[in-house]
């Protein structure tokens, strides 16, 4: 065995063993795996091992293969794999397909993940493992991330004679001088969305927009008036605005010095943020529900039909004893559940219109678009 092979074996065993201690002491790890049962099979350039997370417990083995696994990870480059095991990789990116995904680092293939049972797990599921989580946290900078979904529900009323989301977004658009829009929504294109306009792509505003380095076919610079029209068109299409500062989103193709705001317009069927909440570690779930926004279920009207569960992309509710119950820690207040409830059992409200002024002030602590 070469020195490199021996070193890789040492770090691989350490990674497998470390979780034995972390599963009881690492609060993030405990929450990440609390309700998930999953089996991993690892193949690292001649080495193999497995991990099992089951009902809050952890089991593992080195040099063994197991049956009935959920996800198989095959590493491609020994040198890159060793850097990964040592914690030396700064970032990676993924490409996923119908039955597998690939992770790349430094433009080299790190690993291929195979959905062994045919059940799809988004690549974000790997961030629940501490070795991947550390890289994801560095990349996304959760301490510098802040934003919220702004529901378009008419029950929230208006603020200064405007719909709440339009009023909030208009404030920042009118303050900014530089605007860029993606030609299509990558999420809706990938999933071939049939319910919403694929051309309503994400928008970026602020002085750092000038640093965007994307080919012409990806997007274009627009005027302030075009930006305002884009927002109105997206809301009319039934898309939910989500905006704020998200360094991880622009990492690699724009310079974020605190002067770029991301504005996405999300549908319930394709939204990547939903994939994050369904699959990723809680450490990188940076966007929060807007302060003062409440979502509640009237148990007398609720018949437990489950319609609200179908549109909740954040896994923010369950049916318990025949009634819908909202998980207030996971619900982001996007408002999608209220209009689909056939019995009018869901109420979404903002306790005080002045919350918008508070939200603006808080947002400006994270990002200055002027």
C-alpha cells in the first residue's frame, strides 16, 4: 500500500468513526437526521465502507458492502478524494440527472452518486453529513445570508395602496441603479414546468451586478422600469417572490461585496429552495419567515384532506389525528397553502403593516443595493 493509499484509509476510517461521537453531541447532526432513515455505500478508490442512519441511531462499517442501500457514492480522483477527506476543499458544484448526480471540485470529478433504489435524493442530502456540511457552510456563508418569502395572498391586504410584495420589492428596485435578469428560470426549465412561465427568471439588483460574468444566452442587463414590470408579471403569474442576500447563490459568477440582492420568483413544483429545505442541513437554510407573519390552521374547519401538504415545499406541516398541523420551525410563510384549502381552514396574516418597515431596515443590515 502506498503512503497516499494509507493516508486515505486513515482519514476515511476517521470520518466513519467520528460520527459515533457527533450523533449524540452535535445538535445540528441530531436535527438533520432526526426523521430520516438512510443507508450510504461508499467506494473510495479501492476502499469501501457504509453508513446507516436509522431512527436517530448511527451504524457504520469499513471494508464492507451492504444490501438495500439508498445512495451509493463512487469517488473518482484519489488525490482530490484525499483533499476532500482532509477537509481541504473549499467548494464543489453538482450536476444531477434522473438517477444519479456528479460532484465536481476544481473542475475535476470528485464523485458520482447513484440512487440505488430509484428514489431521488437531491445532492443537498450530502450536506447532512458533517464532512460535506463544512464545505457547504463555507460556500453559502449563512452568517451573511438573509431573506424571506413575501406571500402574494390578498388576505394580507395592502400597504400604502399596494400589494405587500410589490411594495417591498419596489422599495429596493427604486433604490438601485443596476439590474440583471436571467433569461429563464433554471428550475422550471429543468423540471419542464407546465404551470408557470419558464421565462420569468431570477433578478439581481445593486452595484455588484456590474461584476456578473455570465454568457449572453444566460441573461441580460435591464432598466429599472423593466425590473418593475418583471416583478408585476411574476406575481400575476402566481409566483412567490423570495429575495435577500445570498452569497452562495452568486458564488463563482459575481463578486458579492454586500451590494447585490437576489430576487427569485418561485413556483411550488420546481423551487430549488424547497429542495434545500427538504434535503439540506439546517445549517445552510438561511432564509427565514418574515417577522410578524403567522400561518395557522382552524381545526374546526380542517378535515385533514392533505391538500396543503401537497403544496408545502418546505415540509412544514403534517396530518395529526386527522387535522393539518403546521411545523412553525419549518414553515417559511410563503402562503401557498391558504388559497388551495377547500374549506378555508388556513389563515395567513401580518400582525402590523409596520413590519414592512422593520423588514426593510433588517434587510439593509445585510445588503446595500445603492
